[in-house]
C-alpha cells in the first residue's frame, strides 16, 4: 500500500509539469489519481491524499491547456 501511495504522489508532482504536453499530461495524471485513490483506503494516509490533490490539479491544467490549444488552432492565431 505504501508503494502505491508514494507512486501516486510522485506522479502527482510530475503531472504538475506534464500538463505542458497534454499527450503526456493526461496519462500521468490519470495513473497518479488511480494509484492514489487505491492507496487511500487508510484515512490517515496523507501521502495518498496529496497525490489525489496534485493529480487532480495536473488533470485540470492539462484539460485547460488542451482546450486553449484547440481554440488557438481554430482561430489560427499564434
């Protein structure tokens, strides 16, 4: 359980940087979120909670970046 918690936390941190490339940001954020949720069975596991929060932030940033990329692509302005 500790390994899943640590892996989810590390992937959550990486997702804060991976959102710049949505093709990398989505899978990293989703895997980090899934691992952290699976490790969160113990309510006192703060590492898993931090992994969940960081992964959600990374996922939201990735979605915003994707949306803005589509808008810029449609309008043709760079």
